[in-house]
C-alpha cells in the first residue's frame, strides 16, 4: 500500500518547504526551499552545529589565505 505522499508524487511535484536536511533526506522531494529564515532556523538545530562549525572554520582559513596574499 502506498503512502499518501507516494500517491501525491505520482501526480504532482513535491517540494520541501524546510531547511531541515534530515527531513529533505527522509521525504526525498524534487526540490527544496532556499528561504533564508527556514535555513537559519535549521542551522540553529543542535544536529547541524558540526556543519556550521566546519563552514565557519573553512571561511576563516580562506580569509587568512587571502590576507596572506595581500
């Protein structure tokens, strides 16, 4: 038996209106939002803190390399 979501996927485009990566993985929509407020809200979730810390670290290292070149 198909779920309601699977039935809908047969007839329409499914879009995730969330910044929650786990939800996007779970429901496998055809597209996802880029709404900054939803992405910010998801970025504040504890499970994404390692990703945020990694992104900040990469940005800092990149800035240091650029400053060293100048």
